[in-house]
């Protein structure tokens, strides 16, 4: 390494190269993804290491991995990329352009409900915009935004959730509540609590056998029942919404499901749903990188996403 005083200034090309090495696992993969030649990337890395006075990459077996210094650079590269995209987006907005690709991740019950409506709205209003979508539970979705694998995460959080992913793990990201999804009790049609239309309390269901849903929904079920003074006897666990209803229809137990999950398919014969108190509903969040909302394509998707969630849940971000 050079014995001259280190120079820690970085340029955008260097940030992109280090991030590409982190993603691809080799200089060759980084060169391919960036459209550069392998020797050009190698020379750029060598010059960067000479200027910093520390190695940025190291070889482990046949793979290349980042050193601690390289990981520091890669960690900040995503934030810098967002700022650059925001600046480019604002310039595009001045020119009246609204195009590009927006990467979104969302929770499973949003896939058959929110996603089709969102895609339809974008096709009509933003034909130059492309949306990609991958399913992920909230903690993983937020991690994808932080790692720049996604631009928007559609997530949810339950009241009183001690492991709410929108807390410390979302620090530095833009997090917005865009609606509320009611929580429903799912009961056999002949259950004593199945009659009526208004909200019901969960305490009268203390002696029932329970069917639990996804891990986060199961955690909230334990929280809700705990506040009502009992521990639910969970006999079955499945994150398949249809399976939950089928088990309830057979009289095997009772369950709770979010409204979006129930609305994603017809309620089965022999099953009745009753709303739980509004205090138990889950908040629907849109999470994006800090400043990403200034990118016109991202801002457009966020706007349509707010509208779709509002339509489906009958709620908006201002409701308490």
C-alpha cells in the first residue's frame, strides 16, 4: 500500500463498484452487472485501496469478499444511490417525465388484494412505469429496503407488538401509516358468538380451541388473549388462510384473521366472521429509503398505494 497520507474521499463510481462486488461476490460479477470490463474494475479497486491505505476486498477461496473497510463503503452506497436517484427524479419531474422501475415487497395477504388493484391503477395512470413485486413478511421486507433490494415495503404492525419491525430496525427509513386493517374473529356458523353484526370481545372465546396464523399473527393472538386474561389453547398453526377457514368450518377451532386475508377469497360455507374491537386492528405501513419519496416513480407508486389501501380497508392514514 502507498505510504502517503490516506485520502478518504469517495466518488460515485467507486461506491457503485464496491456495492456491486458486495452483491455479486466477485470482481467479474461486479464488472458484468455494471457493464465494465473486469480489468477496469480491478484497476479501480486497486486505485481506491492505494488512496485509502487499506484493503477493500480480500480473496477467500475462489470468492472475493469485502473487508471491514469495504463493508463500510457498501453500507453507505445504498443511501448515496437513493439521493442520486432522487436528484435525477426531480430533474425528470421538471421535464414532465415519470417512468422507470419501482421494486416493491409486500406481505402475503396484500398479494391477492392490494397488488392487482395497484397494478391496474398504474397501467392506466402511469404506463411508462414498471412495478416488480416479491412477497415478504414485514421484518424481511424492511430489511430489503435498507439493503436497497427494494424501493417500497408494504408492511403491517399490530398494536402492542413488542417486536414491531417499524421501531429500531426501521430507523432512518421513511415509514408512513397508510391505512388500518380490521381484525376478524373466524367462527363456525353455529357458534353462539356467530350471530349479530357488531364487534365482539375475545374474552368469551377463552375456552375454545384455536387455530393460529402466521408467526406475527400468532404473536398478536397471544397478546390479545393475554390482555383478556387467558392463554389460548392453540391446536393448529398454519399461514394458509384457506386452511384456517376450512378447519373452522369443520368445527375444529376458532381463529382470528385480518380483513384483507378474509377478503382475498370467498368465505367458506359454515364459517362466519365477526369484527373484533377497532383497537385490535393492524396498521398498514409503506416503508421506503430516506428521501426515496422524492423520486417521481416511487412517489407515484406510493400515491396509488395509499389510494388502493384506503379503498380496500375503508380507512386512511389519518384515522386513529
